[in-house]
């Protein structure tokens, strides 16, 4: 296996958009923190994130619950939806 900063494999991993197919969430009532774990179609962990801001936690849960396709961009570490018609 080829590895290193210039390898094709590392470049592909660095720019991956992974479809989130399932998630686990919890809100700790005592410590007022949340955790959301994102999983791909092979049930492999994509990201496991802790939230201290309830509003941010709610926004992410809302995306996961209400959008048909949510993608995780591994390099920038953000969630996005697919291209959707206006009004959806």
C-alpha cells in the first residue's frame, strides 16, 4: 500500500463525501452536552462529535431527521444535503 502526503489514496480520502445512512445521538441531562455519531452504509463510524451548544445539536439532529440525503465532507468536516429543488 502506498501512503504519504502525495499518494492517490490519501488524496481520495482527504476529499471524500460520505453518505450518512444512520446516526446515534444522546443528550446528557446532567452535564448538558450532546453526542452525535454518524455512520456510513457499512455501519462504519464516520464522525463522533460532542456538542456543548444545544442549538447546534438541534440543527444537526434536524438535518439528519428531515433531509433525505445528508453527506459528510471529510476534509472540511461539515454536513451537507444533496441538490434539492427549492421548496423541499
